[in-house]
C-alpha cells in the first residue's frame, strides 16, 4: 500500500491511498476487502493527521473526507481512496466529494463499508 499527495489537490491536504493489489474500483469490493479498507483508512488518517501539523487530530476529524470516485468521475481504473482535509479549494469541488448522485460519482468510505458488511450486519 502506498500513500502520496495528489498532484492536483482539491483541498488543503489531499492524499491518495492506493493498495498494491489490483482492484478496478469500489464497486468490486466485498466483505473480504474489509481489512484492506480498514488499513487504507488508517493510513490516510495518519498521513492527514501528520501533515496537518495539528497537535490533536481528533479536533479536526469532522473535517476529514474519505472516499472513492466511481464512474464517470473515476479517472484511473485502480482502486484509490481520496483522503482530504477541508476546506476544499473551490466550492465546485464539493460536488466531486459528496454523495449527491446515487450510483455515480463519489462514494464515501462509510458507505462502502456498509455495502461490504456481511448481510447479517446490514440493517
């Protein structure tokens, strides 16, 4: 797994976390990927926390955004999680990093985790 700063950051901090295993996109994830998603979240949160320079990152966790772009917004067909620290650089980017279009665009890590949860824990 690797993490690096996006070359076209859309926020104060914008990091991509990429697993080495090839997975096309978030729609290909299932229950077996829950440990991978947990690790991606941990890595992204750690990098944002360290790079923000804020002594107590729990104070800013509400400003974190974690998630994935889906077709047609996904520009690379290899799973990568966007990890951002608000504020976004421009208001138009709010559309790119919110779940305003069902089944298209952006999906939050929280939503992906719910979709991957075992059937008996959904509800």
